[in-house]
């Protein structure tokens, strides 16, 4: 498969990918649907109005309508876009007037949230991450709580503060309990952290009271983005008992702008981890694999650095509970999903120290500060630090990637 649009072998957006996003341009400030191809964005509304794409999903400021359309529509729209971009198809390739209007440089457009996110749920599904956190804060011999291997632990997050890549994030103010003190103090978070996660957008939902089985999960899962689930560790530590994270997590959650459809990821589906000690309860058992081999990376760029520096290399395959199991568990109570809802995976940590998905783990609660090449040291994130996450699956001579999700931490607002 080859496109008439040219790009390098390490480009994240070849014709095999075709992720969907919402963009606006200087000549047309209306947010609308597009796909990324090479270093360009193809304006899907133009293909629709020219009759080249017989659909009506993309003249909207979000992808919710398209997400709700379901697998058969996703597949046929994708096939039609792929055909229009194919080097052997002349309808777009040889129409220079239309090409002129239909393509924009990615560097020249503004990206918006791909969906109106009604609900956002954050899971905790990487065994190594849960083990690391349990080891640091509780007991190395009983790092995983008794429920962890029996169910995908999660909490209901805050959808209103999910922001698009590039949005600056203010260091939050809040309550923390200083070491050895009895009373909390108020002020800016001192242990600001990132969490490397993947996000999944939900397509068609389910009726209240009607669970989705692991077997049918594929009918409801639209595609993936990168997620940075910003975390205020000191605020989290004081507030999270007994009901879980609150202000430590609701300050902001950053996502990458391009949603990769699962069809583009089929080639990278690999075996799920073995779950036999214990075997999950029947409603969580899953025949089809929902694990994907996707390289993930976290970089930091402090105000004095000229180039970002890699501080972690992980992989989406380091997940214990997969998306189908998360969806089945989330809905087994009868909880209803809606198109555009988002699941985040939980911090994805690999087995080695250099593959941990948070600063908390990389610098081991501040006991092993990270040395950066310019001489700076980090235990947690400082004001002005830009955190950039990227990720891709490596195919034979091509990559299916996300681009990136970035966010800079700004000083806390004065109270
Ligand atoms: Mn998280």
C-alpha cells in the first residue's frame, strides 16, 4: 500500500495509519474532521462536499457522531479514504485544484479535542506499575492489594479537564500533610508528576442495565490516543483514603490529537499476558487478544534544554488487564457507555527501571534522582518543564504512530 503523498519510513502517519482528528485552519476557523497523512492533514469535509466521500460525519466539531456509527461504517469510510490516497487512484491525486484545497500542513493547523468526552475513566492495569507503587508506599512483600489480580482497578475521572496536547498545565494548589506533622498545609503541589498512559475512545454505547461482554468489546472500541494523566503526588497521598484520587488527578489530563482506529493496529495485536494465578472470573475471561506491541516514550525538555531528552521507554504490551476486560468490568454493573467516552489504561511501566511510566517510579519516590545530560537533576517535575510522550508500532518499512502529547508545567496561580 503506497500513497501519492510522500513521507519517510519513520513517519508516524503513513497510509497504513490514517488516524482521525479535529482541526481548524487560518482560512477556516471551524473545527472539523481530518485524517493525518505524512506531514499533512486531509480535510474530510471537503471530500464529503465534493461527493468523494459519501458520508456526513466530519462537518462537526467532534468525532462523536462518527464514533457512534459503528464498526462497519468505520471500516468502509477508512477504505474509501485509503483508496483516495492510494498512488494508483487518480480522483484526488490528479485533481490539482482540489488537492490544493484539501491538504494542510500539520504544522500550520490547530488541533482540538477529538471528541466531546462525556465520561472519563482511569484504570490501573499495569502490573509492574501497581507493584512499584505498592512496594514504595506499603509492603514490598504484599505490593499488590488482594483485589488487584481479580479485577481491573479503576476510578471515575474528570472529563472537563481533559485537554489537547500543547495546552499548558498549572501546577495545582492543594492540601498536603508534611512528613511528621499532624495538620495539613495549603500551597502549590511539590511532587508534580506525569503518568504515561494510553487512552481508548468508546464508539457505540450500551443501554443502562445491559453489560458489554469481552466477546463484544470490539464493537464498542473506536481507537487509541496517548494520555498524560498529570498527578500531584503529595496531594494524592493526603486525600486518597478512603475513596481514591480526587484533586490530585482532576487538575488536567492531556491527550494526543490523532485517534488511531483499531483497524490500523491489527498487525500489532499480540498475545495477552497469561492470567492463571488466579484465573479471572468468567465475565472477565477473554478469547481475543487485546494487547498491542506499541513502543512508548517519555521525554523532558526543561527551560534550559535545546532538545527534549528521553527519560523512559515503555510499551503498551506491559498491560495485565486489556481493554475488553476493562470494558466488561466497567459495564458488568449495568453502567452505560456513550460515544466519545474515554478510558485511560493506567500508568504503563515495563520491568526495568528505564521503562517506568512515572517520575515517582523513575526516581523511586525521590530517592534516586534522574540525572539529565545538561547537568540538571529531577525527582519530580519543575515549573517550565515540558513533558512530551510519543509512541508507535513498528511495521515492515513503516510505522503506525501517535505523533505526540506534550504539556508544559506553569507556576501555580497565586491564591
Ligand atoms: Mn492514571
